[in-house]
């Protein structure tokens, strides 16, 4: 073994983190660029197609393509199949996604999900708690 092997093990995760950040940054810029090249009418049409306002669409695009990644994980932690919910009740799923995108507690959510504690604590921080609780009452 050479003297560089241990250093490589330390540096590799740093390079991976930088590469992931650059990828997320490029993804976000690409989406923003695509929306910026659209006319106001095209933006309004796209927003209507997905059931949001043009202003909401712009907010969602600025948050990036992974802004609601926590939602399916939380749903699974709560015993809900996100694909089935999206199929059975697309309006509710869209509302859940809309709030998830704008949530200010992403770090806590990810931490709770990783710790396996989200199902017991989501009511403390999740803006979707009331909707999720209503879903469970309806079942």
C-alpha cells in the first residue's frame, strides 16, 4: 500500500459531495433556464396543466427538481404507498407536494426519516400533518 491510499479514502467523499452539489446546481439552472425561455403565456399554460398558478410554478422551479423528495419517504414511513396515493387521489398528492416543496423544515425531516422517527414526530414540524392526519381518519 502506498502513502496516498488513506488520503484517497478521505478525499473521495469530499469530491463526491462537490460533484453532487454541482449536479444539483446544474439541474436547478437548467430548469430555471428552460422556464425563463418560455413566454408568460406558455408558463401560464404549463401551470394550468399541473393545477398551480404561474407564480407557484416559478417558486417550484426555483426550489429545484428534488424539492419534494422527502414526501414519498415520509408517506412510506407512514405506511402509505406514494404511487397509489398519486393514482387514487392526484389532487391530494399535488397538495402534499406543493406544501413539501415550500417547507422550511427539510433538514429536520431528512434527519427524522434517517433516524426512523418521522412517523412519530412529523406532526411537530411537517406542514402536511393536518392533511396526512385527515387521510388516515378517512381510511
